[in-house]
C-alpha cells in the first residue's frame, strides 16, 4: 500500500455572496466542508449561467486535474468553509471519493441540461426550486414547509432566463398553489404540485 | 501496493446508429476504445437532447459508481468498440484516468451549458460544428477542409432546437461563407469565420 505524507488541509472561511474563485489558471482542487457554492459563467450580455451547485463533501476546480483553465466563477452562496487540496497528493480513498463526486456532478448536470434544452420555462423553474429545496439554501418555516432562499435573479441564472420573466412565472406557480413567494425566498407550499409542474419524479 | 486480479476486458463492437445502452439500472462502467458515442435523453415531446459525446479513451455509465439509475441513451454514432469495465475493480492508474476523463467531461458540459443558456442559436450551432470537427465524425475532404457527418436532426438535438430552425440557420452560415452544407454532412469552409460566429476562442 502506497503511503503519502499529506500536508495539513488548508481550509478557508467565506461569507455569503463572496467570490471564492475567478476564471483563470487552475491551481488547486477545492472541497466544500460546510455551506453551498455556486459555479457560474457570465454570458456575453453579462447574465449569469449557473453550471452547478456544490454541496458539503462536493468538489470543484476539477479542471486542475487536466490542466485546463477555469472557465467559471465560484461563489459562496451561504457562509462556507472550503478546503484547498493538492490534486497530485490524494490517497486511494480520496481519489475514489473524488471520482464518485464527479460522477454525481455529471448526473446533476445531465438533469440540468435536460431541463434547459427540453422543457418549458415554467417546468424548469419548478424543477430548480425542487432541487434547491434539498440544499443548504433551504430552511424550514415554523409549520415545517421548506423555504428556499433564492432571488429571482438567481433563478433566472439557473434556468437560462431573465428576472422579469422569472417573476411572471413565479407568480403563476404561486397562483397555482405550488409555492408562496416572499422577498428573497420562496416557500414550497405543495411539493407534490410542484413536482407535477416540473413534470418529473423527485430524484 | 494493492494488487488485484483483473478480468480480461470485455469489448463489444457496435455499428453506426446502434443503441449501446437504454435508460435503466446501471451495471457497468463503459470505455470507448474506438469510435464515437453520443449520450442523449429524450424530452416529453420526443425530441433528443445531447448530453455529451464520448471519444476514444472516454468513459460513460459513471452513474454506476454512485448507484444511480442511468437516465440516458448511449448510441454508437460511428462504428465503435466499447469495453465493459467492472467499476469496483479499477487499479490506481485506471482510477486516476477515470477521474481525469470525468473532469474533462464536466469541462465540456460546462461549455455546452454556457452555449445552451447564454448564446443565440446561430452561435450555438457554429460552436457545435467546431466541436464536432474535432471528433470521429470529422473527415477531410480532398482539398483538406474538415467535413462533419451530421444531420440537421442531430444538430437540433445538440443545441436544443428543432430541425426546421436548424436548417434555416445552416443556410445562413453557408451564405456567410463559414460552411458548405450537403446531404448528411457539413464542410467547415472557413474555420476562423465559424469561430467568429460562435463568439468563442477555440478550446
């Protein structure tokens, strides 16, 4: 069995909204210890495009493994502790964990691409809210229903639309009784109804 | 160093157009030895949505690593030899190779999501043609220019549109002098012009 001397992990704390990484040369591999990180690019019109969310235990910066430049921003959505890892110094179990996490990231991106390309906007927004209700962005209200802290701008970036259109669709989903909309947050009032709007089984 | 007895690799040959895998339970991890494989889902209207292309040396079926169901079809685009691997029986070097290949798949999907969400259709089609001109689908014509064997239906699936619209845009790109369109194939007449249409540096 190969044994390597590992450096103590370097972990840094980031506040909600703080940019962790900018596009550019990839130096490290990163692992989210606590919190939630959003990876996004910015299109030619300056609108954000969410590539994926990274939850605790998940990695980003994997382009370091293939010596390609990083094409995205990484942003701490909530307060987050993030480890910097030396990609050349992973032991066997870390390597397997990384592989599984990357496979899970691909699975999530497959679903996002399917939504992005194949479904009407209303279904994409419903699916995105379901996805977020199972993340660090979700709280519970006093009556136990999930509350997602997300702005219409964030939702627009996630589903490839603009804020004005998202606001209109959020209103429709609220009138349909699936959600309740508040300032910077959306309450999942009827998850079954929201799943029907998303046109998908919960995954 | 851990040594494992490896089974002889099981490789199977598939003809162009043959379905390698249907959605369902994931049994194996797959590696493309030669050829080109397209992973795609089908949306509610029956239209295909391309998730990614897998080139020689690349893997698919990675959902096997996380015991999730496979949500996509895998189709041999050209004649392809494909290995079935036992995901629990990879040695260290194979594991690292798999990790790098998954990281490269994510990098490619990041670019595809950026195109899908953030760019006009004409730029998405130009970018897709550039991507394909660097794959097994590309031939060289007698004067050395790359020729991509792709139908308008395939292009529509890749960029999240329909055939009729793709046909119109292909005509525009041809009139602009970037490509020449033929039956089931598109010639990259002026790669620099096509890159400008795609609004991106070649990656």
